[in-house]
C-alpha cells in the first residue's frame, strides 16, 4: 500500500491503527540542492578570494554560515513533510510543520483530474479532498506527490472518487472550480481577463 517513492510506517502520526505514511518526491530536494550548490559554491569561492587579501573574510564566513543554516532548516522541514492515511483519518504535516488531522467522517468526496502544466501540453495529476460543506481539505499536486501516493490516499479513505475526464488548464479550473485552488491561483483568472 505504499507508493513507489514513499515510505510506510504503521501507527505514525496519530496512533489510530494501521496507517500508511506518504512522502513527497525525493528528487525535488535533490534538484534544489544541486541548484543551490551550483550557485553558492562559486559565489563564496569568489567572495573568499576577494575578501581574504583585504581581511574582510569574516563577513563572508558569517554569510556562509547563515546560508548553510537556512539550507539545514529547509532540509529538516522537507524531511518532516508527510501524509498519514488510514481507514479512519488522514493526517497531514505540511512543509512549515502545521499538522492537520481529519477523520474520514468529515470527508465528502475526492476529486481527481489532470492539470496542464503552464505553457505545455504535459499534464500532472491533482487530487483534491473535499469536506461535506464543499471546502478544500487537502490537495495533492503531481509536482510533489506520485500518482501511486494519490491512489493510496483514495483507496484508504474509501470516499467517493469523482474523476474529471478531460485535462484542464489552471485558468479553466479557476473559472469552473475556484474552490479547489489556492487564493493566489484563483487570481490568474482576473489577471488574464482582457480589459474592455
């Protein structure tokens, strides 16, 4: 019951029976790490080369320590991000550490769709868990979560799954189902609307 790139823990996160622990794609953090190293290693090398002869290298060292600490904080936050799902509840610990627990009884339905990437023909899967009042409880985006992880969530929760048959653009989704999107994504509709 575990997706291809995720780990499974029993009882983690809430202690309510057998649970499956899902983690976001690991390659996201690896790619970010390589990009940061490619930027900061040459930058600090040049800064040390320029500052050591004039004696201002301690300021560069302080800046390097700050950047390293920020990176370590981001690493811990990423490693702690997870979703635990069982037949009785779903628990999400977000990137910033917020933990949200929701019993299955509060879940109305799960909407699944394919969303076009911006300015591309490729699509990514999206899973939306909705409360009984129609509000969004949890969103799993294909950029961060595997399709297998989404399938695991849908299977474990047992809520009705409503697949939208046609892929959608973000703009179409913001017009037809704005309640599924974050506030900043809803504004895309307003920004792209032609002026009269």
